[in-house]
């Protein structure tokens, strides 16, 4: 029985990247140094590899889903002035942020005059839904209507199906 020559760290990092282990390949030197210094048994090293990759894949998934839903920049609800407008029902908004209406496949419609914070609230709800693992699209009514303007009925049907697919579709600036 012959043993293969040990792989150089750079070759190992390249192999790990090709296999999809990006976090491990980027942190390989540090990971190996900690394993050697701590005299980790093989199962501890593999647990750390799994933890690193799982954490990194979760982070990348969140970034991708946030980018695809197109929420953009927004103020967090912690910055919302609940004293203005006076007629806002804080309990309803806080209940909406629990995403119960999404789980129950119900609609939520925010109605009010310009400048009251409907977009900010909608973006916070959409962000919470992405963080909870839901598929989300955030678009203005104008963007949706422009997107649906096409000559092909089949293309329009595909686009309509795409808008019906996410767990949460936020349509801003309807009025």
C-alpha cells in the first residue's frame, strides 16, 4: 500500500474552493493552525469545517435573498416616530412584523396619506420576512406594470407567475 504525498496548502485551498468549501479554503491557514495548536481530533476538525461552511452559506444566502427582493436602504423600525402620525395603530404594525399574516397566507394593506411611513414599514416587514427565510419581492406598482408590458402573452404569463411565487409580495406606491 502506498501513501500519496501530502497536498500543499495552496493546492488544498484550490481543491476546497472547487468543491464549494469557500469559507474553509479562505480560512485554511488559520483553521489548520488552530487545529494543530489545540490538538484537535479529526471529528472536531470536521465539526469546525461544517460549522464554518454552514455559517458562510447562511450569510451568502441572506445577502442573495436581500439583493433579489430589492428592498434597498431603509430606516429600522427602532427609528420610527410612533407619535406621528397620531392615527397609526402600533399594535397592528407590531403584529404585522411577527409575519403571522404571511404564515396564514393573508394580505396586509397599509393605507394612508403620503409621508406617513408606509414604505418604511413595508420594507421592515419585507426585511423581517427575508430574515425568517421567506421568499420576498419588493416592487413599486409602476415597476410591476412596466415589467408586465410585453407583446408576448406567454412571457406575460411567466412574469405574472413569477410575481405570484414569493411568499410575500410587497407592492409600494399603489396610489
